[in-house]
């Protein structure tokens, strides 16, 4: 299970290796001509949550996993429809009793949203808050105290003071719900792909051309920038900060103490700058999706690639999530794959098809969230069989 907030580091230092940048900060919606629609009417929002009789799902492939666990689909959050725009869930962050869902349009345009879903009872999820950005895709949403930190891409032709599409947005929360108070920071390149929090710092990756790793001080909003073409997924472990480069398919490793460069680990994959990339950590193993290269895992102590799992029949691995010894893969049109870690081995256990491309997966405790494009966001409970 991926841990977004790391307690072992208090404040990251910005080193001389970074290029210091003065980011553009947009605080006024009028100034930026940003059209944002906010809705905190839970009764109205839950109209696009499809609930009914809970349904057991069965993985095809082996019977072993289905005899050990029941996978119960409790609800589907259908894609957001706003006017003539249809938004698909592309990322989910779980924290306590809440899920923070990021939405983007599958079309080549800028339109996105955020939803906060209460999941204290996974069988009865409830949407509490929704925010639609009519000039910006949202790639990721991450809670930090009384704020949501958002990554995405904005229409720089429509928004004043935004010079390139990649943006980092902070939305204030009031009593756990989104408010109309927000700030937008202009970043280099085309999209903000991933966010991690270390103490009082936010690490944000951007790519493709002119991309890199931005390190924000969450108190002053000063930031440094390390150029990395096609910077995608980022993960922080006690052994270092790992940034995946999509154009050269390398892992760049930096010190978790001062961001100084340690090494580059080649992954031996084709360019994946147009593919999604996600990471997760179990003990000293860093798991990551690598597009047409499938899923890989490296030992963060030795740098050795421990697991190398290509997608059967081809396709792309869009995401990976590790829950104890279960490894879930978001395998695009191949569906959701499940593998099991048994000692030092990785065993394929089966697949689930949702009739749509699986863009993202996250599993934590007894919860499994699967973002399946036009088929919607699937909210599933994992129940061990006695």
C-alpha cells in the first residue's frame, strides 16, 4: 500500500542541484478567467452513484484466489457528465474514511474535476463534495491538512498568467468539504503527473518536454526544479526518492535527505511518455507500472530488478497497487489483473474484465477501487473467506 505522507522526513532541503524558479501564482478566479463549479449537495451528487444489491465478482484464471477471498462490488460511480463533456476517473487517493477522486476528459481538451467520497461504510459510499474545472484536467488529488493538492494541465490559451499547461493547484477545505478558495501555480511542461508529500514539502512531477521534479515548500511556496524529461511517477522511500522518466524509461534516484542525485537505473523499456505510470511500495520493494513493459519491481537497497511481469497478450500496465501479498494491476483493455506474492515468487491469480479500459487501481485494507473509463469507478470490498 502506498504511503503518501512520510513521517521519517521533516523538511526536504533544496540543494544546489536544483534550478530555482519563480512560479506564477494565480489567486483570483476573475484574474485567471477560471470557471469553477462547486457542489457540496451530497443528495444531488449521489445521483450518479449506482447502488443496489451487492454483487460478487470472480477472477478468471485460477480458483485459488476466489476460494480465499470474496470480491464484492458495492457501487459504481458513473462518469461525470457536465454539459456535453464526459469525465472519467483517472486517480484515487484513500485516506481514512475518505476517497479523493480525480477526473479528466478522455478527449484532447482541458476539462476535469474532483470528488470527495465518504467510505466509512464501503457498502454505502457517499459523495460529499464535487468541484469541476472547465479549463483544466485533473490528474491527481492529494489531501494535506485542510487543503487538497491537485496536479493537472490547464488551457494556457484561456487562463491569464498560465504560460504552459502543467499546473499545481491548492484547494482549501472547510469542514472536510471543498471551498471556492484556491490557488494555481504555473509549472513547466504539459501536465503535472504525480505528487508526494514529505513533511512540509510537496514533490510534483511534470512532463514530457521541459518536465522535471518541482519541490515546493508548503509554507512559503518557494520551489526548486530538477529538469527530468518526461517525469512521471514519483515515490519516496527511506532509501531514496525515485522518479520515473518516461522518455528514456529510467528511474532517477535522489537522496531523501537533500535531493542530491544518487544514480540512474535503466529499465530496458521503450519510451512510455504517453502512458500512465504509478508506483507502490512493500517493504524494500518498489513496484511500478511501465506501460507496454508491464509491471516491474526493484529492491531499493540493491537496485536489482526483482520482478519483471509483462502483460499477457500485450497491452499496457497503467497502474499497480499492493495490499499485503496481493498485487493489483490496471492493465488497460486487458482489465484488472491480480497476482500474489508467495515468498520470493510472483504468481498470476486471475483477471477481471469491466468491459472498458482500466486506468487506475488502488487497494487498502478491505477496499479496492478500480477506475474503468466509461464503465465508471468501481468500489469493491475484499472479504477473506473463513
